[in-house]
């Protein structure tokens, strides 16, 4: 009886056995229509900004006589900035400081109030909580311009018209920010972490300021930036609330300069038009700086690892 020996088993090497491609090494799928749409959206957002930056380097005459998306033969950006800052005894600087005050105080106050309200709706149950939150959702749908006249009447009764508080106090109410913080707090703050803090003897106020606010930082910064931009660009509310030109924000102040340019002819002989364009360019610089400084806080998952699973 003959026996056959089986062939030797050769160990498979890494080169013999195919391995799936690493997900990170897979070739990215590109969509031509999507790329075209993104480029169109990019051009839509960048063209007005490009025109503003280029127009701020021109004189009023060059604004009418040169191509809008290209520089003139004699750019004068520094001269325009100097004239804008010194026009009417430097009132533009006062408008800029007013805007920083209104937007800064309103943004910080609205973010803290939204964080407190959202945290309360997310982590506490009380009678009528759903009804109250539904009212907040309904308030999101109400346009701010519809509330401007009632707000003016209330401010007039309280004697706040023509004061900074007439602009700051209404801006502290941010229904969308409260809704956003309620949704964010529900997932960002683990209930077990709050229970552990209560077992350790921490009060609710200490828990909110020492624990909850830190975990709500990304959402807090988001509401702060939204409110900052909304208050910075607000025009109608300060227009009806303020009569003193020294209290104007940038939006109303530049509008008054534009009115002067129109009353002065609105043509190439009116120097106010170049000041309006340059002032508009200067007004967006603080917002860009604020976004660059706060963008690192736009992240999620700060609560990951806070509680052992």
C-alpha cells in the first residue's frame, strides 16, 4: 500500500493575499456638477466682497468711470481710510465704538441667557415646560421687524429711547439661540455627570457655571457669533430708537452719510460716496477678526470621556 505525502503547505505572505484598500487611500469620488455648483456659490459670496474691497481703493469719480472689479490707475486706499476716520470730527470712530459696545454686550448677554434657558429646558422637568418651549419655537418664526414698533413703545414707556439700552436690551432675547442651546445641551451634558456632581454636594448654580458652561462652550460660541453678527448688522431697531448721531451704530451712521451723498447730488462730485464704501469695508474687519479668534471653539464632543461608560 502506497501512501502519498501531501504537498508542503506554504505560508501565505502579505503579497499573496489581497488586502482591502485603506479607506483613507481610496480615490476620492468627484462630482462635476457638484464642483460647478460649489464654484458658483463661492463666486456668489466672494464677488460682492471683492467689489467692496476694490471699490474702497477708488475715489468717487473712479467709482463711476472705472470697471467695478478692477483697480483704478490711481488707488487711494490710505487716503480714503484717513478721510473716513477724520470726517465730521471723527464721528466714524464713535460709531464703530458704539457698534462694538452694542454688539459685544448683546452677544455675551444673549449667549449666557440662551445657555441658561437651554440648559433648563434640557435637564429639568417642570409644569408647562413643553408649552413654554413651543412658545419659544413660535417666537423663532416672528420677524424682528414686526416687533420693532412694539419694542419702541415699551422702551418709550420705560424712558429708554435714545439710550444704548434701547438697542442692547431687545438684542438679549434670542429665541433661536435658546432653541439651539436646548438641543445642544441635551446631548453635550450627560445626566450621570450631573448626578455625580449633586452627590458630591454641588448646588445647581455651581453645577451650571462650573460644569455645564464648559461643556456648552461650542454651542455658546455659536450663539455668541450669531448674535454678534445680527446686532452688528442691525439697522431698523437703532434707526427708530436713536435720535442722537453720537449714539448711532455703523449701519445707521453710514446710511446717514449715504443720504448726504444723495442730497449732494449723488454723482461723481460727491466725496461722501467713497467714504460710505470705505466705511463699509472697515466695518467688516472686526467681524472677520472675531470669527478668526473664535473659530477654534467651533468643535463638538467636549463631553466625550467625561463619564466612564
